[in-house]
């Protein structure tokens, strides 16, 4: 009779796997998220670029009055983050989204034949022409900064480009780097 050891991961180890992590040297990490404001028929996105030491480089939020599906809003935010990286000479970026559906579709060989597919095609075009871009999935717990930027998109003129850490993000970023 074989005896198997059952090992359990302590909660502190689990938390480490779902917290934000720094990108490798010479890379930036861009976390992207969206927020739906159904009560006013609006959608916003937010993204944040951080360097290999974890320091805030830049970010942006924007919103529009429309009725997008959540996946469409997530894809829109990812596409805008990719354009921002190109416009700001950021050649090596790891984009992270907590929307596994979008990450899986962007990294697949398929494109939906609908409005979502139109946005995905644009993302795929940028990925194929910029080999330094990668799109990965991240747990929601590791995407708090981007989520906060997306939620705050209604509070600022849009688009709102961030070059300094806003007060509402300061404690989140400090806690992630601790």
C-alpha cells in the first residue's frame, strides 16, 4: 500500500501567487482593467505601466457613454494600452488583464465574428507587429491598481494621462511593493 503525502500551500504562499509582481529587467508591465457604469450607460478603462523596480511610469483612464459588453470593454482597454505603449516608445511590455476570456482569445488563432472580434483583431495586429508585446492573464487580486484607475475614470476629464502616482493609488502601489 502506497502512502502519499498531502501538502497544502499556506495562505501566505497563496497570496504571493495572486499579488502583483515586477516585470523582468528592461521590460515594463502594464495592468489593464475596465469598469462598467450601467446606471449612466458608460464604460471606462484604466491602465498603469510600471518598471522592473515596481515604480509607476505612467497610466491613463478614459470613459465613454455607450453600452459595451464587459469583454468588449476589456478588449478596448487593452487596445488603448497597446497604442499608448507604441506612442510612448515602450518596446517591451507585458500586458496583464484579469479578463481570462480576452487574454485567451488574443493569444489564440481565432477571432470572433462580431464587434468583439473587431477590437481583438486590432490587438492581434499590434501583437504580431511588435514582438516585445506579450498579453498574460493575472488574477483580479493582482490587478487592483488598474481597477482603481478604471473606477476613477468618471472623476477626471477624459482621457486622463497619469505621469505621477495619484493620491488614490499611492497606498495600493506601496502595499504591492512591500
